C-alpha cells in the first residue's frame, strides 16, 4: 500500500544549523495496517508524515503509494489520496465557515472545482449521518461556524473531514496531544472506530507509549531519523511501556529522554 524506499532528508544543508532528520528510512505498509509511531523529540516522526504528504521534497529515495510513484508529486495532488489530522485543532478546519461547509469542502477534495457552491440535499443527509455517528450532537449544529466549537469537537470534525473520502492513507500527527485527557480519549476512540469501519490504512504519530502499544496492529520506534524497532501482532500486544524503554536503550545506547512521553508513562 505504501513503500518508503531509502528516504533521507536534511534541512539547512551546509550551514551551522544543518540537521539530518531522516536517515535512509525504508518502510512498507500493507493494506489496512494501522501503525503507531513513537520516538523522542527530533526522532523524525512528524517529518516522515510531512514527506509522505509532500510538504517537503525528499533529498533521496522514493515514495510509492498503491503502485504509483508520488515522490515528486506536488502536495495538492497527493491530497486526493491522503487524509491528515494535525496536532493543532485549528489547522484542519476553516473557522469562519460552517460545519456543513467544511465537510462539503472535504467531500469535494480531488474533484474539479466549479463556480457552483452550496451543500446538496444528498450531502446534507450524508453529513448529518456522519456527524451523528460521532456522538457529540454536532448533527444539530451543522449551520454553526467551526470557530465556535471546542478543541475536541473541532478535532472530531477534522477527523471526519480527513476520512470522509476514505483516503488511501490517513496520517495522524499527534492529533490528541493538544486535548485534555478525557477529550483525547474520546477523539482516539472515534479514530479507532472510523479506521476500523472504513478499513483505512493509517500512520499515527504519538508521544503516549501506552496508546502506541494498545492501538493498531503494528508499532515502530524512531531514533535520530532511523527506525530502530518494528513490531506487530501478538508480540506488540504483549509489550509493556518498560519493554519499549528497554528496547530504546538497547538500540540507541542511551536512555529515553522525551519528558512528554515519560509523563504519559
């Protein structure tokens, strides 16, 4: 479904701020894989998502999605195949537009644009059903501006927008990190429900080691731009947070030092 072949990325080449964030990364995702990504600050977790989405060009290597080489494909063209939810709830929606308008915009992703605007009766029926499934009462507030929603409600709408067209790949970049624990759990539960229902292939970056272990069918750990641990199936299910910390120390030769991750230990 997704092949990342020997991808490297260095920012600020030739300057005192030179930073190699991805170092000859190779990763293959099968159809329906739900992969959680864990690692310390600067490990390259978010960068790998940015490379897949096309935010930055790769220095070397290739990215193949569903048999198509997208390495040099511009970001706006990849958007037809990729859904994404960011850490910041404000990033995935247009605050001054209504909930229904945001969903309509997402529903037309990848389609040819025309001067015609408005939500069709068919779309309204579909959006009402999709919003009701979130269990947040938003189906009754479709005419409300998104900017009036709480962070959790807004992130739930963003998640719905990102998955509405059943993308080939769903990228989740610490999408619950900015939410309080109760709201984060709700959004995470919604995430799992949507991925399971639509059988989406997903890549989720998280700082929460427990979530990384409990969620999805596969876990990868990154360190200094490399994948140092890749586990799936029954072996993943039997992991503990201490196991992950020990694996990190074995592979990197140092203690895990990400305060944010250790606080959620």
